C-alpha cells in the first residue's frame, strides 16, 4: 500500500477526502512536522515509505540530490 504524505502547502482535508483510496495517508501537521524543514519531511517520508505530495519544486530537487525513495508527486 502506497502512503501519501501531504506537505504544508496542500490542504489537510485531502487526507479525509482520499481516505477510501489512500487510507493511511497523513498531512505533515498531523505528524508534528508542520514547520519542519523540507529535508526533515523528506527523511520522514523515506524512513516510513511515504510518497510526498507537494506544490514545491524543492522536493524534486532533493530527489535528484539524495535519490529515491521517496517518490514525489509534484502538484503545480
């Protein structure tokens, strides 16, 4: 099961709206990562098998530098 980790710039309401398809997905605020640096969020996603959903290009750049996983879903 793929898990989604929603970044600060994505609405936390999506966790409820997508619960039937991605039931264990969370928002960074729910994990106490609401003010975390991108690298901390990336590391959490890496360690816990999440894909990051974001509107920031920074995570794509982190993926280039640090490799994959996690996968990045970049929503423009």
